[in-house]
C-alpha cells in the first residue's frame, strides 16, 4: 500500500474513532469500546483494565494479576507511553495508559501473539488514548456531579423534612418580595388566612428594608394571634417565621380574667356594703331617735334609705343579668312598641338625676313615630345604663355638662346615639371597654362606683337582639355610643 493510501486509511480510522468515542456516555461503554477497537487491530488473548488507586492498581473486572503484569502497569504509569513488551511465558503485552494532563486515569493491558505493532497503529492508539482519557475524565466528573447531586438532594430532602416538621410557618422571599420557598405549615397558614396575611407580610417586608435586619410583629386574624419574625439574610433575601401564639395569649387572657374576677368580687363586695351601710345607719338613727325627728328630717332619712335601696337593687339586677347572660338563660320577649315613647320615658326617669349632678339632659327625636319589634324592657335597660354612665362620668372640671340622646330613622333600621362631653375614654381602651369586669384605670373613673360589668351586659343585650353597638371617644372631650337595631 502506497503512503498516500496509508494516510487516507489512517485518517479514516481516526474519523471512525472520533465518531465512536463521541457517543460514549458511561464507563462501561468506554471499556467495551476499547476492547472493540483493539480487537479490530490485533488478536486479543486476554485483557485487563486497571484503575490506579493510591500506589496500587485495581482490576475493574476483578481479574487476578500476575506480578509481571503489575510491573508492566507500574512502568506504564511512570512513562505514560503506549508500548508492547514480550512476556516470560510467551506472547506479548500491549500496554496503553490513558492520561490527561499527566494524570493517569486507566491502564489497559492486552495479552496478544503479536510481537510488535507498526508506527501507524501506535499513532492511532495514542490518539485513541488521548480521546478516551478525555472521555473518561468527563464521565468521572459527570459521575462525581451525579453523586454530589444525590448527596445534595438527600440533604435537601432531609432539610425539607426538618423544615416541614417545624411548628412554625417558614417562608423565604426574594428581594422583589416574591416567595421562593415555603414549608408545609406556612402553606397551611396561607390557606387559612389568605391574602390578608400575605398582604401584611409584604407591607412589613417593605418596612424592614428601611428599619434594618430584624422585625417582630403580632397579628390577630380570625381570633388567632400570630407572632411574625422578619429577617434580612446576607444574600438580600428575606426570612419570614410565623408562630401561632393563640395558646399563650389565651393563657394570658385567662390569667387576666381570673385577676379581674378577683377584683370584681372585691369591688362587688364593696359596692354592696356601701348602700347596706347607709341603709343600716339611717335605719338605726330612725329607730334610736324616732321621737325627736321632725317630719322633714324623717322624710330625708327615708328618701336616703329608698335611694340606697334602689341603688342596691340596680346592683343586684346587673349581677343577676350578667349571670343569666353567662349561662345563656336570659329571655328575650320581643313586642311592638314606639321607640319614641320609650326614649321619652327614659329621659323623664333620668332627668332629675342628671340635674342633681349638674348635667343637662337633652333628647332629639324625629317627628314621625317609629314602631319597632324588640324587647322593650331590655332596650330601656340598655339606654338607662348608658345614660347613667354618661351622668356618672361627667367631667366635674367643666362648667357646662350635658348628655344627649338622639334617635334617627334609617329605613329598616334605627340608630340611637347617646352622647356626652364627659371625661372620655382614651383610644387604647376602646376595644376593651365592653369586656367583662373591665374598668378604665384612671383616677377620674375610680372616683365613680361601679362593678365593671355594666357595658358588657349592655353589649350582650344589644347583640342578643341582632343589634350592633360601638363607640367613638376622645379623652377629655367626651364619648358617643352608637346603637343600631333592625325595626322588625
């Protein structure tokens, strides 16, 4: 064969080699391909694939190695050259080291009857060695990546398992406030509270950007209390941790309720003793000095006893109503009546008491007579309680003190407004003012007797008739109580 044809044939083999090795995608395929290529060039009696490991060489297919083969592999590892050597028991050994950048990746040893190989075959095997070494390196790197990914995935699954077992909800937001990770409990909270929770979180994250690295907020949603921690991470993401603290809040509430009940019992005891003491004192004076008392003095004594008895009766009625409401045994008897006439009645029964306390009582009623179907006795009790409170909590520092009751006709509803210019209620007490046993802690309020259950009874009596009650108040300026009822 002339040199030109040899060159063409060599390039053809190299081209076929490149095509063959380019499709390899596993180390097993590499081994089979090496065998196939060598077998096309020379007859193979036996072959070994040796993997360098520290200073030893491990046969991939667990074949036993003679000392002679081991020595040849050691030589090839140092020289990194393709060579053929005669063997002591006859025949030859073809040694092909596969290396990349002086790093030995594989040694191939082939026992054959061929004693020497041509320069063309040697060149071809060197090219194959280089290409295969590149393939082996890439496949080993790929397998390392796969193994690393398995470890990462395993660690990720383990971490997710830990995060999903957390009692708290956890989420990670990116710098644009988009969620990039949530655990199961956060997903549950999102399903329960929806956009109201997510909107609150986003607003607080915007604040966090201004405030700093950490922010803790409490949020009440659907009678549940959530404690939410906001943290900015070193990679400019945001960590949000939500803990349901309703149980803790409930314990605090119960503890506070117990304390308020204790204070309530002490207060009731005092409130009951005061009128009883007055009744007893005036009664004893009448008994001891009846013959010396003139008619006018006796009348004053008896009126005092009557007023204190009324006061005592009101206290007992209030406690009894509270008890019935707590036990859900209070009866509501709805009947049709004129709400205008009822307000006139309440106005007349409280007018003298207001004047005695230096308070001017007003009423503003519409011209048309409004008929409603409600519990007349309970509506009267509601209005009397509010007017009585307004009189009691008038501001003694003001020259002009007033209480005004207004009735408005609003289609199928009525609105009753009880307004005063008394001491007022500061904003932080507005939501609590209707709670059981709650009294505003103020020197002005504690000058006035009371049990702290009056407004809670009023609220219950309004709501049990499908009504609504709310207030607006400014400390030092006065208070407005609004009551809304359906007419029918």
